[in-house]
C-alpha cells in the first residue's frame, strides 16, 4: 500500500504533535524538579528552625522549674519568718503568675543571654 498525500500529512502532523508533547513534558519535568528542590530546601530550613525552637522550649522549661522551686523556697522562708499575709496578698503569692523580684531579675538576665546568643 502506498502512502497517500493525506497519510503523509497526517504522519507529519503526528510527529510534530509528539515533539510538542515531549517538549511540554520536559518543561513540566524541569519545573517540577526545581519546585521540588526549592521545597526540600524550605523543609530543611523549617526543620532546623523547629529544632532551635524545641531547644529554646526545653531551656525555658528548666527556667520555669527553677523559678517554681525558688518561689516555693521564698514562700517557705516568708512563712518561717512569721510573715502573715492578708487574703489578697496570699492570693498573689499562691497564684501561678507571682514572680519574686529575684526571679524576675533572673528571667531578664536569661532573656539577655538568649538574645545575645549565649547558652543558659
């Protein structure tokens, strides 16, 4: 069977369409590859940042434990010295938000260290 002009034109169009398809596919693959590399880089950066935040949280948990212990000692010392508290003062001392002046100074010093990049 001989190729008719119509079949030749059809084959040429088919080859052209296949080349265009392969070119689009290659371009999409390059775009997807670069996007993947960018997202992997962002993921690594976020993972490192997350690790840093976890370390900060752990250090702050230690500070909280230290401050709670100091607060308890100060309460015990105050009571041992015969300090009487009225109802309002007792509430302040017993509340979770009460921080002694010494503890507040400690927090500020630790905050300065953190901002300065030094470890606690």
